[in-house]
C-alpha cells in the first residue's frame, strides 16, 4: 500500500524534488525553488487530488485522505530537524482541522505547541509535587438556612503564578490523563477533611461533600472501585459523598454513564447532575438515571429576575426534578433577591457567592464554627 502511495506522489513531483518516508504513514517532500507559500499549497492540492483516487489492492478499493503540513524556508530555520518538526506541527494542525487539509506553518503554531508542552510538563510536576489543593464552597439548605455541605473545587498553587483556577488546567489534564490522579487526590483530601470536620463539629455530623468527576475520569477502567476505596479508607459514610457529573458529560456517553452511575449507586454514593439545563438532556432518558440531585446551571439562576425565560427554565427544571423525586441545588446565587425567589419556588439547596466563594480549608472551617444562618 505504502508503495502505491509513494509511486503516485512520485508521478506528480519534479525531478529535483525529494520524497522520503518518515515512518508509518508519514512522508516528507522537499520542494526546492518554490517562490511562495501559495505555490506550495497548490502542489499540496495536486498531491491530495492524486491520492483521492481509490487504490485497488487485492480486488478491494481503498481510499486514503491526506493531511499536509507545509513549512517554507530557509529564513529563520537553522536545521533540517527544525524544518521537519515545524512541518509536523503544521500537519498535526491540518489533521485537527478535519480530513484532507493542508496547512502552512507559522511561528504562532510553534509558540502554541511549546506553551502547551511547557504547561504539560509543569502539570505533571505539579501532580508529583502535590501543588494542588481543594477549596471548599458551602452548599446551603434553603429550608433551614444552614450549611448542608461543601463542594470541593480544585486549585493549583503554582509556585510562580499563585492560585490557578481549574478552567486553566482541567482541559489539558483531561487530554493527558492527569485528571485521574488529580481527581483521586481531590476525593481523598476532601473526604478526609469531611471526616475531621464531622468530628470537630458534632452539629455537622451529616455534613456532605460534593466532588466533581470529569468524563475522562469516568471513562477510566476501574474508576468506581478506585473511588469507592478512597471513600472507604476515609471512614466516611458513602451516602455523605456526592459525585457531580455534568449533564453534557452524561449525554455524550449515555450508556457508559449509566453503567458508572449505577455502580456508584450500588455503593450508596450520591450523584448530582451538574450544570443542568446546558446539556440538551433527552428527558425520556433522565428518569432512568440513578441520580439524587439536579444542579441548575448558574447561567439560568444569574439573571432569572431580568429574563423571563430563564425564570421559566428554573421553574420547569424544578418541577421536573420534583416529579422525579429529586432535590434541586441552585448554582450561582449571588443576590439576596435570588435566594428569596428560589425559596418561594421550593428549591431545596443553594450555592453561590452570596453565601460564600470557594474557600481554603481553614476559612471554610471558620464558617462551620460560626454556623451562620441565612434567611
Ligand atoms: P462546577 O462544578 O460547576 O463548579 C462551580 C463553579 O462555579 C466554580 O468555579 C465556582 O467557583 C463557581 N461559582 C460558584 N458560585 C458562583 C457564583 O455565585 N457566581 C459565579 N460567577 N461563579 C460561581 P471553579 O472553582 O472555577 O470551577 C470550575 C469548574 O471546574 C467546575 O464547575 C468543575 O466543572 C471543574 N472542577 C473544579 N474542581 C474540579 C475537580 O476537582 N475535578 C474535576 N473533574 N473538575 C473540577
Ligand atoms: Mg460541580
Ligand atoms: Mg456547575
């Protein structure tokens, strides 16, 4: 196959051009004397066309698509290694854009790629050095006005940059698989913390702890067993742990999610659907999921007073949840007026800056000691 492929490219190029196979299904073409990137793009196009014709191999028709990365030189490029590296960067960019593309390298790509590599290295080291900490944001029982539990939200204590929020590193952690040790760490730290608080503050013996689980974690083999063991080791009653999975994460992998959720349920661990309202759930499936709490996404709670449709969405989610016998947690409560409205609508729990931002453990503990009442 590779031979046919090389032969066809050989038909289009000029005698002075060089074709080499880099390995696997990757080829390099050296085209001396082209005067502009446009010219190389048109060569790329003819290569693509030549390869778009099906190949006949042992009576079968095979199709290939090509992703082409182009680098023009020699300005600013000092070695052939660098040339090949830049061409590869452009090729991966082409691949990422979909099938059969050609992309010309530019310096920004190099910067993106090296920034990413640096971040990946930093992140790996940070996991090893234990630079992550959970912060804790209280979840309030709106019926009593007291703290019901906390959500653990990871922060990176970067030695140079200070506290880094999860939005800046979770996507990369998911891509690289680092989310798995990271997630295990958060659950471990948070359930130990919960144990300590329950012992120190007998009024909070039923305090709960919510921990986020990303789709990438969910897809890991043995994840439920791993997390269940962490909870068991902490000595916490499993029903006081709430695993949060986003609605879009569930919808993306419905069968898998159902399997994972059921395994958690069998261990008596509670489940919340996070960011609800943003993920286009199929309502007909919702009732078959073994979850206990719906967290209404903060985008609806935020301006439900100004936008009538948001208010309607909050109301609808609430009646949907109640008809399925689930409790509702409103995210992003920032004003007292929202609190009053949510209480009037029969919402069970609230979370948001109005009550408190996510706090480092000692400050969250100070709140427990004070045991504030919100009315
Ligand atoms: P989330 O699970 O939906 O967490 C709620 C986010 O909303 C938090 O952002 C919190 O700080 C923010 N928030 C809470 N109340 C308010 C409010 O009143 N107004 C506004 N504007 N924001 C509010 P954070 O801590 O930056 O976390 C962002 C997301 O990162 C989380 O969304 C969650 O999806 C993810 N994440 C955080 N920690 C972990 C973790 O340990 N594991 C995994 N897999 N994901 C995590
Ligand atoms: Mg959450
Ligand atoms: Mg959320």
